[in-house]
C-alpha cells in the first residue's frame, strides 16, 4: 500500500498544476487599462460623459438575474448590510440566519445592531431547515436570510411561504450561488433583496466586490444612498452625461456609508460576466464524472439539489459520505490527508456559528449592550444537530478544480480511494493528535 502523503509518501497529484482561478484574458487586462487611462476610477469622481462602469455592471448583473435593479458595492459583506438597511432593519430586531454559513451572514446583522437568531440546517444540504425557521420566528423577527450554500439552493418555496405568513421580507445571500435557478427563476429574485459577493473565491470574481438586486424601486433608491454616503444617481441612465457633472448627488433620505465599488473592479466584472454560464456548464461535466467515480468507491454522493432547482451553481463541490466510509477517522483528519494527496485544499465546512467565539460582548464594544443573557439564548441557544451532521459528513472542493480536465477528476477519485484504504491509520493519527493537544 502506498504511504499517505501526510506520512511522507508520494502524493497522488504530481507535477501538473490545478486550473488557475480566476480565469481572465487579454480583454480583462484591456478593460482595466482603459479605466486607468480614463482618469475616472470611481463613481464619485466627475463623469467622463458616460455612465460609470459600476452602474453599467449593476444594470447588466440585474438583467442577467431578471431583476429590475442592481446596485454594486465593495464587498459581499457590505451587500448584506445594505440589504438589511434597505429593509429598515435595526436595533431591537431579530433576523433569522442559518447556523451553517460564512460568518458575514450573521455579522452583517450585528452591524445594523439587530440580533442574528441562528437556526439549524438540513443535514444533507447545509441550508435552512424550514421547520426550525418556523420554530424560531418571534414577534421581533424582521427578516429571514437564506444562504444558498456550496452547490445547492435553500428551500425557497418553504422559506418564501414562512416569510409571507409572518409578513417579513426574505433576503437571499447568494454569495455562493450566482446564476443558480429555482423554478426557472434566478436566485436572488425570490426574496425582496438578493446579495452577492465578487470576492476572489466566488464564481464571479473581481478580487473584492458585491452587489444587491431588487425589483422594488423604493428599495433601489435606498440602496443607492446606503452605498454612497447618502448620495444617489443625479440623472437617469442614458449613456449621455455631461462630462464633468457629478453622477451621484446628496439625497438625504437615509444615512449611508461608502460601500462604492471602484471602476477597476466593475471593469473586470463587465469583462467576466459573459463567461459565467459557460463555466457553469463546464463544471457540471466534471461534477458528473466526479459523482460517478466516487459512487464506485462506496456510499458517496453529492450535496442534494431540490427538484425545483433547475440549475445549480457550484461554488464548492461537496462530497457527502456516510459514517464508516473513512472508518473512525474524523472529517478533519480526512480533509488533511486528502489535501496533502491532491496538493490543494479539500476542506471540511466551517464550524457551525453557534460554536464560534464571536458572539460575546467582548468581541465588539459597540455591541456589548446587545448580548444580554436573554439575547444570547435567543441567538444561539437552540440545538443544532443538522449542522453537526452536515459538518461531520461533507468535504468541500473549490469550484476551480472542476474547470480543468478529466485527469483532474481521476486524481480526486484516486486520492479518495487511497485515503479510504488508510482510514484505520488516519483514525489512529487523529487520536494521537487529540492526546498531544
Ligand atoms: C463570501 C461570502 C460572504 C461575504 O462576501 P465578502 O465579499 O467576502 O464580504 C457572505 N456570505 C456568504 C455565504 C459568503 O460565502
């Protein structure tokens, strides 16, 4: 038997590099250079006689998603803050957040001084469990944030229904789901607001960046001001702007922050957006090979997708396994072993947020008053068996691994097979690890 790479053996993956991410071309470079030369690097600098690129991108992105309006922002985290403030959410309010997500989904709620109420997820998808949402609703609940995690879509039928029954808005955190569809409709448009990130790891990337989409004109006008220190567009989008005129001017309806996307980011996104759908298709081809290959090794499957979801967006491909597939080896030990074999990260999910050390008075002075005993209990005092189950049985591979060749997929399958054969040894190693720490 070949020695495991973590024990000094030869890794399965040798020599060949993995596909680079993001994918870019000469036109990407040209669009950035054009911005540099234009002298206008942000929407808040006087116009050069045409709409800002951040505005152009926001319109294109809204159109891609079938929404009436889009506003570009500087991060996905900022997009979530803007989404919450568009809806007037603030102090004293509760917002339902899945316990299994990137921390920004919950910290955005804290940034508007509301309380994130962490709710359990379906153990097979990692997305909000509608029954648990129902149980967690209270008279103070002012919104539900659904996160479409890894490579699937939350149960939007059930979540929309719960939101409507309670008369609260639904926010979709689509940072991991650009281009996914639910009943032929793009994610981000089932809720009142969809929030997106264009951070480098996401399937549409500009280094950093974000956007909100909505089809409500009132929310759109609030969003403009929330992301530009209370300024909104001074004229309707025509493409014929007087050179030297300001494109955004003070409106004074709502206090905003500077969350503006730079023109350099917008230029990259305008260049890359047209590639997104073809990349979805390329990943699906590799995902099928991976699913079929892993099925020959045992009870492996991918993260399920509801039948209402007619296109998924693979941000991270999730390998789900039943306990026993790697003997007694815990998921973190399997993840370390696989990462060493493949010379790239194959990770376990982030820990569920109720185990995060962040939700305490000591972590932010401005929030210290929020964390009464009662609030802490409301926020994270539930049971989270779904989240623990998901974490113990899911391994995540970044989507860029699915943008290469079939040989890449064979390497992943070979690595899983090799680590499986060594699972006794891995479980032992994990025990030593615990004893030493
Ligand atoms: C990445 C991510 C965010 C935050 O986006 P940033 O651009 O990094 O601020 C929010 N929610 C989820 C689910 C994410 O994956």
